[in-house]
C-alpha cells in the first residue's frame, strides 16, 4: 500500500514491509530509498521510520541486486522448503524492490 503523511496528520503507526520510501527531510530535500521490514510512527507532527534495512537510491548496486535475485529465483525453483523458502522469498522481494527503486531514481 501507499500512504502520504502531511503536516497536521493525526498520530499514526503502520508496518513497513518492502518497497520504496520517499520523504522530504527537515531541510526540504526530497529523498528516495528502499526500505525493508519495520514501521513508521507519526506522533505530534514528527515522523520516525524504523526499518531493518534501508538503502538510498544512489547506494543501490543494480548488478548485484540482479545477480542476487537470479540466484534466489533458482533456490526457489529448485524446491526450497520451510525456513529456506521463507528466507529466499524475502531475499527475492528485497532484490525486486531495490531494482524498482533504482528504476524510480533514474526517472527523477
């Protein structure tokens, strides 16, 4: 899903799974990155984001993400089960999100 938090928004807490995170810094700079697993907390007009991992768009290593995505796809296709399958699907989703964010960054 997608949400836009603006000044005056009521207090809010929501989970973050994997995907793009766009935000304006306190100095007014627009930033873009890829976030994975955490939550956003908006309280008294101030937003705080807690994530397990975060990469700014300019830090994303596209060739590495493509390579990891393909390696993970093979693990899944070869019949991973249980925790191995859960971990592989999570890695695949993170790679896919990194590539999507990198593509968004090129469109800026």
